[in-house]
């Protein structure tokens, strides 16, 4: 099945690039509300499911035992920019578990922003694992391992109790069986299991409403949802889609991006979850798609509409900031969205 | 027309991302040797045609009048990393024309490599226009404007004599008429005109052999070809496809990448030109495609095969450099290439 062109990138009067993709919207009873492209094909969710990966930390009581606050819980669900507050917060989380940066197995990464890179260079430092965009998630894994009495070394491996527990939760939320043959290694060294988009969308519908979950798990979902929407800066950072959108939507939506063009969202007021993938892995494609879906789905106030539009239709700029073109949802994608969702 | 999947990106045992694209191979008589996907659709060639944009500088005698050496001519055709030698050489080119960085209208850009970024930050500097990957090309434009007695200010505008002359040359080489409605603004502020891939491939076939050109123009093509293959570091830099491939092929091929997934090449020994585009604009897609075409087309010695393979089939690494997957040409693309070219 060939997925449709969902996003176009223009220059002058022409379309310069095209992104294809697929999208599933599912309600919290598991009903498929909207399918564009192939929603049965397995997709690696990557970082888009960090909030599901953080559930064992909360529902086991480990988060409480470690005295993690909302900002720290949000950091567990984040792909952060490596800005000061992210790095500092990940360090404190490790300290609370009696651990340090040396226990992280995610590898290192330069911060996203030039200001933060410059700060490290001026201090004659190179970034350690705390700067990895996944350091908060890993600090959460390590905290959970510690509270469970499991070894901290090797916490990224598929057979470690932390990863086993996560797999079981993701299977329950998506309704999919996750076997070794659909397992890949994520950029931060943990296992990532490919699921159909419709299963991922189902997971985010249930995450947003708690429908059908036993009370302890529903409560854990609510705690993480609240943490992310109340501390959106911790989930990503400056000039990032997830932060900007969750900030302005004030609890109406949870959104989380993942590497290689994945994006997931929960919209509790509609009782639905969204999962989408840009075929070629481009973030400019997945961000435009997610923004377009939210624009079609939701009644927006002025502030929400303004922020969303910066992601639905961003300019393509030259190096002197002249607008040479733009990124926009394709007519076909918008028409299909409106037909299925509006 | 839907272009085929040409490149796959894997993780574990699954394909995580797919890139689609199109490809034209044309000989220097204009005969289409191989067409994959839509080779009639207009594509912005962006920086892939810098070598054609440098022709007026050489054939007008301006390059000689300015005493530009091979390394400087190669820099005119480059999308460089902003490494020390690139920046220094662009500065000297401007000096030779009695000009300076202030005359550049391309805008500024941070260097590509962290080492070079760090050097600027340690010196408490931000990059000027000399660091723009197009600074060599722009220094060439300015030199030509100076020798022509045209204004240097506004040399990036479509109606400036330098840009007019370039348009006329690109029209002649591609066999296409370039009108305002197919004109966009490139990232460095100059006009870029969209042409069908088959026209671009024809241009590069003729560029490589000089077939049908009057002697002065054929000589200019040869000078620029020789400059780039003899000074491949100036065309791109450390760990870059164009540099690595031209270095090992020692004059057998000229290759040049452009933004948004374009790649062009000349292979004089076969009398052909190649032009390709990755639909979604990804360099990992266009690089894999170009490397695959060269691998299928050419008899390779051991060194050539080794370098090419690093671009045909690069690994996808985690942040601790574990191989999580790879980038590879699709079976369909390889089969089509072999059927049409081998």
C-alpha cells in the first residue's frame, strides 16, 4: 500500500519536496475513527511512547518513593533539548536514586541549541549522558530498577525487569503482541517494538481517559498526563512543538514526538488517541501532519490557533530570513482529514 | 506519477523509513539512457549545479584575470563545511577582487563540524558570510561582477548580469527554457530555476565531455572539472560524499550534491550525466541513490568499491555506536538500475 502525500514543501510557485505518511485516530473503546494510509503496518514508536514507558515508575510507587515532582515526571516522558534545566533535573533525579550520570547507558549527545552548545564549549566540556535527549527517561528507568531491587547495570537490555515490564504495558495498551522479530534497538540503546499505528492510537486514547484500566494504572496515567501538560518545557524545550502546543492547550492535549517521523497524541475531551508516521522519517513532515490533525479536530481559541498555525504552515527561509516557500499539508490530506474527522 | 521507493532505512529486521525518488541518466548527445520515476517533472537543482554557475567566471576570462587557482575554482563549485581552509580561501578570493566578506549577500551559517563551531565559540565569534557553505560560489559571482564592470551590490538578484548569464548557460546545457514561473529563491538568496531531471542529466553529460560546445566553453568545463577532481576537499570537506568520492575516483567522476535531495554527476569515460532527486529532500536518500548508481555503472577498483560502499550502505548507529540498522538501496531500485544500466 502506498501512503498518500500528506505534506508538501514549496519554493516559489512550485512544490519542491513531498512527504508521505499514514495516520490513525482511535477512540478509547478501540474503535478506528479515521485511517489515512496503511495503519496496519508496523511502525517503531521510538520516543513517542515515553509516557507509556514511564508508567511502571509511577504505578509501582517508585516515583513516590523517590519523591519525584511533576517536572521530573515530565522529564521522564521527554525528548529534551539538553537545556540547563533538563540536565540539572536529570542529575537530581539520579541523585534521588543514589545514582549518577555514570549509571546512564544512553550515550551522550550535544544539546540541540547553539546557546547550550556554546556554554559547554566555553567551559571546555563535552556533553555527558545527562545531555542525551532521553536522559530523563533513563533516570526514571534507573530509579525504578533501584526501587525494584533489580540490577541497575544493563537496565537497557530487553530481558531486564524494567524493559520487560514496559513491554507488557505497551502490549496491553496497544493490544498488540510484541515479539523479538519486531524489536529494534532505539538510539538510546533500549528496545523499541514496532506496532501498527492503530494500536498506538488506541494506546494514547486509553492513556488520555483511563477507560477500562484498573484504578492504580488509570491514576498513573493521569499523573503523567498532568505532569506533562503542567510542565511542558520539561517534555522538549525552547521552540519545540511538544512544549509550545501543550503550553497553549493547557491540558486539552498531550502530544509527543518520536524519532523518524512518529507523532502520538491524546485528546481526552474527545476520548481519542492519534498516531502518525511520516514515511521518510522527516520531523517537518510529522509535525505538519500532527498540527493539521489538531486544527481539524478541535475548536480552537485565538491563542491555540496561532500557535498551531506556526506548525501547520511554517515558512521555508533563506539564510537572510527571506520566505522562499513554505511547508503545508497537502490538499488531499486536508480533504481526507475533514471528511473523516470534522 | 508516483516515484518508486529507492532507499530503505532499517532497524532490527524491519524497514523503518522509505525514501522515494527519481533518476535520469543521459548521454552527451542528449539520449536518455535510463529513467526511473518521473524525469519530466521540474526539480530545483539548488547547489548541484554550482559548477555550471561557475562557467561564466571561467569562460569570460575573469577567473584568469583574478588569478584564481584550482583550489579557488573548486571552492566556486562547492557546498563546503566552513572548515578553516574553505573560509580562508573564500576570503582570499574576495581580496583578489578588491572585495571583502561585507560584499557577500548569501547570509551567514554555522560551520558543519563541531570542531569548527567550537573554534569560533572559543574565539568568542559568530560566523559571518564567509562560513556560508556557498561563500566560494558567491566570491566567484562577485569577482565576475567586478571584472564585467557590473555593480557588485545586488549580484544575487535574477536581473543582475551575473545571474542572467548563468540562466542563459543553464538553459543551453539543459535544453530547457527557464521562465519566472519556475524560479525560486535558493537558501543563499540567488535564483534557482527548476528543470526536469533529464535536462539536468544532459547538462552534466555535456559538462563532462564538452560534446558540441564551442572551444572556449568546452575549455571552461574542462578547467572546472579538473579543479574539482584535483581539489575535492574544497568542494565539500571532511567526511563528505563529494569529497570522498571524487578523491578516490581520481578524475573518473565529478559529483555534486544539492539541498533537498538533489545529486548530479558527470562520468566522462561513459559520456554520460546523472541527475537524481529524493522526493522528500533527504540527503541520506540522495547519497545512497547516487552511490548505488555509480556502483552499478562503473568497474571499480578495490579502493573505489570500499569508499562507495560506505555511502551505498551506511549503518544506522545508536548513541553508543551500536549498529541498529542500515540505509540501503531498495531491491526494486537496484533491479531497475541493473536492468537499465549494467
